[in-house]
C-alpha cells in the first residue's frame, strides 16, 4: 500500500516507521520536561524512563514476537545512550 506524499523508503520499511513512532512516544510524549532534566542527575529517573522504553517497545512483542532480538538491541542501545548523557 502506497501512502501519497510518504517517502518511498518508509513505504518499503514499515518496521522502521513503527520503531520511530514508538521511540517518539516514549522519548517525547511519555517523558515530561522535568523527567528529562532530572535524568541528568538522578539514576531513578533514568531507570523510570528505561522502564517506559521497555514497556513501549515490549508492547510490540505482543503482536510481533519475532522482533525480540531487534527490540532488545534498541532497548540496550537506548539505555547506553541515556546513561552516558
């Protein structure tokens, strides 16, 4: 199915679109500015954010259990990036 005005690359890679949507939800919609600031100094906020990331990407596994390895890779990468900021 081709969506008018949508980049052909995204049409050929719907999984990428799904991952981007989940990422934007967990990183921007479900994370308040206060949490984003406190993540820099308090490990509890990093842990809470990583829990939200895990739940967000983990929800994909309910529908597509074959995505386990890529979801785990994304969660680990997200954790490493957030902990080194």
